[in-house]
């Protein structure tokens, strides 16, 4: 097992910014695809950003231009910078990492979720 630990969520005013981070540790050889998903109340789970090992990123149309995903391979960490946040209530962001473990087996792991509340 490879636990993913998220951090950085919280309360932010409309138009504000926030940075989320997610770190993998333990039995891993390398991290392949990294991504962030979010779950809004009453809405479907949504992939918002994804980044591959070459740092090529893709974004959902709904967030393009406001969110930036990045990765630090040396620290097995993926981050998500949220800008120009809209007052849409509380979303829960989940990080995702596709990990190659020391035995070369590939597995998928999810973070525990971190809440982002945009409100004045």
C-alpha cells in the first residue's frame, strides 16, 4: 500500500487562491500519471486536471485557465493551484496517483479528500 496524504484545503473568499498538495510515500518505485478530481454536492465526480511523467497537463473545460497542476517527481508530490475561485460552496478534491511499486506492479491510489469552501 502507498498512502497519499493531501493538504492545503480550507475556506477561501470568492476570487481568492488556494494550493493543494498530495504526497505519496512508502513502497514505490515511481509515480506515473497524477491527477486531481473533485466532488461537488449533488454533482458527479469530475476529473479536473491530469499530468503525465513528461509534465504534460490536461484540464477540464470548466476549470481551464483557473487551475494549474504541477508535480515534483523527487518528492512524489502533485499539487493543484486554484485561482479566481467561484462561490460555489464546498467541493472535495481528491488526488490520484498511478504508482509503480518496487516489485514493478502498477496500482492506483487515491487521497483521502480535502475540502475547499469558497464563501464570503
